[in-house]
């Protein structure tokens, strides 16, 4: 048997090996320590991460597969992030979850890891950890929930919360009816069933090659999830034997495949910061502009909410990810490998589209060019992004007067003020919502529209913010403005009444002021007072070290990999 990493703990007859084995026995047979691979299951199951609460069941299937292949499975609960629950935003804790998981994988006697994630930040954090410890790793995505219904119609988890709450504010739905939909919104175990961040990251992780091809998108209630979890357990033992580490097969081409996927599925803008952060851990030179250049010309083929109509169950029934990728096979890197050791493109030929309403063929896309657009200009020198697929076509080239909010609290206090000087052509600006400013870069950029305009029937306006937007949201929203206001970005000096020019085809975001006028401006006190100034703890570490959105909002000292070596014994 090949010598595995865990043998450094368990092999031999000395006192330390005795200690490592003795404390781990607890029912394990003696041959558990004869040199076979020990596999951690990095498990983000938690009652406070409702989208992942079924992962203990998934783990049992992974365990069975690992045993079957001659390995020893070990449950490793990891920091878990419930997108809807944690304050001030789950994104503040993504890097902490990644760092804690990386360190525990390295510190423990394990040879490989199966990563169980689902809710938005959990798969990104686990992949960042796996990349930095560089142990053989495979993701099992927990899968979307089944479709709930309300008043006879399907509810899109996430997206319909935004839609229904705007209906209430616009006076077309009563609050009572709105509240009635609450118990139908989450219809089963699993994560949001729209093409939000969780669905996006699972599909993108499969395109990267880190999931058994064909698994991502499988419903949390589908028995094929457990079947593939069992198969993943067997496969991770092979990966350990073959020494197939993330660094050995994840390449720039893998990220090309992920970006093509992101565009073709109409995926969440959050994938941009997550993919940049994962690439940063692998030392792969991926830039914000790659999202525009690789994604441009990629057609939108998937008609799912929030950009379209259907939900994840429909997507799987219609053929799933592999049927989408078959349509854009020529845009994929044919050499990029998956965890199975075979290229992703080898899995596409037998895939079929069964419902062209849900998944379009290449010849008749929903939108011919669905890539995320990267905007630059004097308002976003480091770049900003917009998802044209989720925006209103008539607003993609727009000149309007700024209505500026200094903080999320300021926005909530004034947005519905009948005296607010705003009309449908105004450009809503919200600042102080970047990684440092908030802190944690929350999903607040899709500001609710002023009540008086909703009542007039306005359903979209240009919005600009240094924060993120929920993957389940939609609208003409310019996000991730870099540098953020709290890092000296020009967003901090915009004043209400300034003219702003958005030109998505031209990739420009401009504050219509001369350089001279710009130079004379300084941020007002309310803006600066709104920036976070944490004194201690994780928030302090985060604000001192977080990088900007254009490089993935990771901490500067977490870039790259430290490998799996631990230099010293504990006794
Ligand atoms: Fe967990 Fe949407 S809240 S995936
Ligand atoms: Mg989210």
C-alpha cells in the first residue's frame, strides 16, 4: 500500500503513534490504522444553515462509499453559513470559514476530503480551503429544494420574496396575502431553487471539475444525490491513491469553463468574487476582465429565475448542466480535467435537451451575449460589474441624476419619503457597502425602489453600489464598484444631483464632472461616519486585510497555498 499522509500520525510503535491511534479507536478496527486512506468529510450541516441541514444524511452515503473503497471516513463539522440568518452578512464570514477549514484539514491526520456544501458561501469557502491545503478533494453539492406553490403558481425561492414584497409596497398585493406565502416559500430540504448563488456555485464548481460530472443541480430530495454521494466516497479514495490534488488539475482552462458556464446559465454575479478568490488560492492568474472577455458572446441558454421563468427542478428535467455545456462545447477548454481524471468535454456527447422552453439550443438563445459586463470609468477605476441578462434593456445606456445614500440605514430612512427628489430617470447610489465599509460586502445593491415610483408602475431603475446583489435578485444594478467608498473610491464623493452616465455596451461608468471638480471634492462626514471601524476580533482582522472585490475580496495573507505539510508533532 502507498504511504499516505495519515501514516505520519499512525504508523509505527512509538509513543506518539500509540497516542494518535488509541484516541481514535473508539470502535474502529485495528486495520483502520494499517495505512489505508483517512478521508475527512468537511460537513457544513447545521440547523442554523437551513439549506444545508440535510447534509448529515448525505454524509452517510459518502461514508458508505469510502468504506467500500477501503478508506476510513471521518466527519469534520466546519464553520457553516446560513445566508438568510447571519449578520451583518454571510460574506463577512466566508474567508473565516475558508481559513478555519483549511487549518483543520492541515492539522488533522487525513489524506483527502469530501466537501459538503450548499447554501451560497459554503461551496466557495470549502473550495478556497481545499485549494490552499491542496489535499485531494471532491465537492458534493447538497442540491436545490423542490418547488413550492402559492395560489396555484410556482414560487421561486428568493426571487419571489423580492417580487412579492415589491408588490406589497406597490399596493398590488395585501400584506396578509404576502405573509400567507411564507410557509410555501421553502418547500423541502435543499437550497434556493432559483439560479441564485447556491445553484450557480454548484454548477460552476462542476464546470471547474470538482464535482462528479452530472451531479450538480440534482435536487436535495432526489435519491440520485445519495447515489452520487456514495460514488463520490469511492472516488475520493481513488484520488488519494492517484495523488490527484487540486493543484494537479485545476488550470486557467478550468476557470474558462466556469466562466462560460456562468454566462450560459445566467448565473449569480456573486460567482465573480468567489471564482476570483478560489483562483487566488491556486495561484491562477484570473482577472476581473477575464469574466468580460471569456463571457462575451456566450449565449444565455437557461430560462431560470431571476433572469427568466423556471426553477432548478425544471432545469434538471430539461437536461441539466451537461446539456447546456454540449451547446457551447466549442467555447470550453477541451484539456481541462475533472475529479474523475477525464476532461469535462468527454461527458457532453450523450447529453440531451428535453425541454427547449427551459434550456435553449445554441441557435435560438434567450440573449445572444449573456456574459457579465465589466465597467470602468472615473466612478469605478478598478472596475464594476453588471449582469445584462437581469437588467432592463432600455436602461443599459442611461444618463441620470444621482440620488445618493450614505449608508444602508440612510437609504431605508429616506427611500420612501414622499418628498425625496427622485424620478424614474434618477440613478440611485448607495455607498459604504464594500468589503471594508460595511464590513463584509452585503447583498444590498438591489435597493428597493421609492414607493411613490412603484405606485406609478416603475419596476426598474439604474442603481450603483459598492456592495453585492443577491443571486436571486434582478434589475439594472451596477455592483462591486472598486475601489469601494471606504477604500478611497470616487463613489464616496458623488453628490445628489450629479449626472452619471451608464454605458454598458461601451463598458463605461462615468461621473460627469471634470477632473478638476473631482479633485476638489472630499467625502462628507456622514459618509465617513458610516464606514465600519471595528476594534477587535474577526471584523478587525477582516477590515485590516480584506482586498477589494476586483480580486475576490479574500484576505491578503490568505492568497496562495501552504500545502499539507505540518512541521511539528503535538507531543
Ligand atoms: Fe441558502 Fe438561498 S438562502 S441558498
Ligand atoms: Mg446570497
